[in-house]
């Protein structure tokens, strides 16, 4: 059944139709949230909250965009909300840990000849990881990524370029 039919049925109160939408898009929603949050528990909460939001607001969905775009927009917004909350909580912990070090720096240097691409991507800022995930992982075009994130096309292009450059720089073999 098409998304449009499932949405219309969901809007008229058919819970099974909405369940089909959840099954169809849950893996993509999870993958997108994971690229931003990198914590399975947080991701599961965000995806669940996102689908709950979709369920509550399905009647107001006007089909001006695809359901997938609408859902991703909700997932991305929930991820950013969660990151803001986690960052506030982590700031206090970071300040405490900096005070505990008393200026002494840990010297843990190991020679790494190769970096795992996945690790490099996970070390990028969330906005860069998200753009990479939507563009390469979900095969969305630049315009679609801009629509999902609610940012200008130029910003998407800039973030893609920055992310590529950061990856290149991280993957360059450093001299021993």
C-alpha cells in the first residue's frame, strides 16, 4: 500500500495503517538518529518519541512533503533537543574533570597507521554526520537534505564539503 493511502487511513484512525508506516520507516529513522546521537538508548528514546509525535500529529499532516521527509524532520529536531539537554548535563561533568586534572595532561600517544572511517565520521560534529547520513546513507539530494533539516541548500553543500575535508584530513597517514 502506498504511503499516501497509509497516511489517509491513519488520519481516519486506522492504527494498523500507522503501524505499517512505523515498520516501513523505523530502521531509517533509527539509523539517522544514531548518526547524530551515537547512543543506542538515546536513539531508541528519540525514535519512539518521534513516532509518537507523528501519531499525535498525523491528522494535521497535509502531504505537502513525503511522510519520510516529515518524519526525518521530526527525528532531527528530537535529536537536536536531546543533544542540547545532554550538552547541558555534560558541561558540569567536563568542568569537574578539568578541575580534577589540575593542569596535568595525560600522555597517551600511540602510533596509528590507519583510522577507521566509521570512527572518523562518528567524531564529526552532529550537523556534519547528519548531512553525510542523509546525503550518502539515505541517498537524498542536496535539496531534500535542506528541506529535511530546514536549512539553505548552500549550508548543506558547505557542511558536506567541510565533512569531506575533515574526513580526508583524518584519514591522511601521519608521519611517524
